[in-house]
């Protein structure tokens, strides 16, 4: 199958840091379809060879395991081409149309790795130029809007040009091996589904923690914040994967129908829950790995006195029979103590204790690790095996915490398909299972909007986010949030 992948924003940060390395990995693995061509599009004046040289120099900054050798890059570079375009100029789209007509590929992918405000104009121009054919697929990067109204406007404009089946709204967390294995764990094994419910599960924690600050993205991040950047998309998609009912089959709409039901079942916010169950934070100066780092307000591009949040913790519930009464905790932030993303499913204690149980937390839980490693860990109690006296041997055995650990890299090897690699291959193949439907996005925006409105009211009263030192786990209020239910975050065990 021949394909043309047109990468709008082809010289941008996302292109060289994530997308092109993922395509190079697919080429290295032999999974990229034969007869492919990648056309980078941007406003710079570059030849094909100059573009290849630029991308080669940028590849030096990507992760070591994604670094192609010189020979590998030279072979991959033959797929790379470049076209200068101003996305507002109709004539430039006609030039692109002529270039694509040279090959008439089976599939044409328009990947919009641009600022979201350009999505509408790009799609309108693609339609006007006759480039929205049945063979065309369009990929939209997050954030898709900054609130419910802007999200609806973008989706409406895109659907004026493309059918829903041609639109691939990307959330790279859905391509992570651990998220795929979460679905396999639930729906491919008879063991877990009977206890995947309120009678057995006490609480569920979703943590996406980053050590990095805003780096060179201060201006972008200052208009976005952690709620829009992480909670509205990544965290809620993870929550859906945990909480959804078994779909009738593995087809895209069957899966997305069940995720939509979860989003619509999230408990609506009230003034009381907004005040008690949401924590907003912003990092101040602190230390990481022995080095002093500036606070958020000292980062380049951040407006003086900014109230943009770099940390969010919240508590919610799902109002249905399976999950009624089970608290779900979501936490995400920058400049935290570790780079760690996981889902922790805490089980209820045994109804009657017949063994002496050590006063430790952390057993009786399943942890799905997302980063920096992918894997599953089941934390249990086992009979203690240390040597004991005759009197002790006559008593009930003591218990000690143990764990069953599945490390995906050790089990499946280090050459597993990465998130963006998997998603890009799915776009080319036309598989929509791992992409977000418009009504899912709208439901997620509708749920987070009361939080944004509440923060705007706080800002008007001069109540900004709570400060936390860089290198810690966020504001103390986040610990109090879960402590009210008698729970702790994993690192506090």
C-alpha cells in the first residue's frame, strides 16, 4: 500500500522530537508500508536535502534507543521531502495538490502538528483545494481547543470537510503498551473481570508526574496549564480505560461508545465538591537531582504574576452500579519528585482477618506502570518465612508484603512498538480504535469546564494556585485530599 504523509509543522518541535523518530523506528522495524513518502510542510525555504540535513541534526537530541545509525538514517531520509507552505494561502495548497498527484498514493495522511488555531483554516483550505478525497485522513494533535465552545467550533469546521471516519484525534497515551495491556488484562482474562467493581475495589489512583518544568514552552504552557494539557485528555482517557464496561467487540465505535458512557457518568461538580475535591498548584523554586531550579514564574515566556496551574489533584466518582462509592483520584504535575506515571487499583481488605497483618500500606493493590517503565505489579501478602521459635510456630503465620511483577520490556524485549509509532501506523492502516471521537472530547470538556470557571472566580478574588517546592510531590493539600478517605498516594506508603 502506497502512502503520502504530509506533516504540517514539519520543522516544529513535535515533528523532530516525536513523529519523525517514530516513523524512523517503524522503518527500522520493517513495519512502515512500502511505497511511502513523508512530506514536511512549513514556512521555511528549504530544499529536500536541506530538510533531511536539518532533521538529521535534530535527531541527535532524541532518546538513545530511537537514534538511527548514520546508515539507517540515510535510508530513511530517502522518504523525506519538503514543501514550503503558508497555510493561509490557497495557491500553496494547489502546489501541494500537484505534488501529491505525481504519485496518486493509495492513502494520503494530513498530519496537523500545528497550533490548534490553524486546524480550521488548514481543513477549509484542504477542502477548497480538492484535497479532502476519500483516500485522505486528517490527524489532529491536542489540544483541540481551550474550552468546550472552541472544541465544538474546531470539530464542526473539520467535519465540514472530512467525515468522522477520516478524522484521527490523537492522544498518545492511548498508544502506550501498558494502556493496551490494561484492556487485554481486563477483557482477555477471566480472572479480573469478576472483581473489577465496587465490591472489591476500594479506590483508584491515576498519577502522571513529570520532573521537567515547562522548558522552552513557557508561552504555550502559560495559556494552557495542567488541567487542559493533561487532565482533560490523557488522565480522563486512562480513567475510561479502567472504568468502561466490556465492549461488544474490539471495533473502534464499540470501544468508544463505552468510554463515552464513563465520561457521561462522572459525578457533576457542585460548589462544595469544587472547593473540597480539587487542588490547584504551581511550582516554586526548589531542587532536583541536587540542582537548584527556578519556580514557574521565573521561566522564560511566563507572564509575571501568572496563575496558570502546573499541578492538579482531584477526587471524583462514577455514578453507575459498577463504581458507585469508589473514589477516583487524578494527579498530575510538573517539577515533581520523580518522573512516574501509573494507575494504582487499591483492593478492599479481607472481611475477616485471621492472620496477624503488618501495619504497612501498599499490599492488596494492582499497579499498572506507564512510565518510565511499562509493566504490571500485583502487590499481595504472603506467609512470612523467617525462622521462629516453637511457640510462634504454633500460632497463625505472620504476613509479609510481596509482589508479582511483569516488566513488559523484559518479557517482550526492548524493540516493542512505541506509542507514536503504533498510532502513526494505525492512521496509515485506517484503524480508529486508539483515537478519540468528537463526542468523547465534548464530554470531557463539559466535565472540566466548571473547574476552569471556579478557578477564574478564585483568580478574580486574588486566590491563586497553591505553591509547592520543585522536587516535591506537590502541595500538601493533595495529600489531605486522599487522607479524608483514609487513603494515601503510592509514594507516601
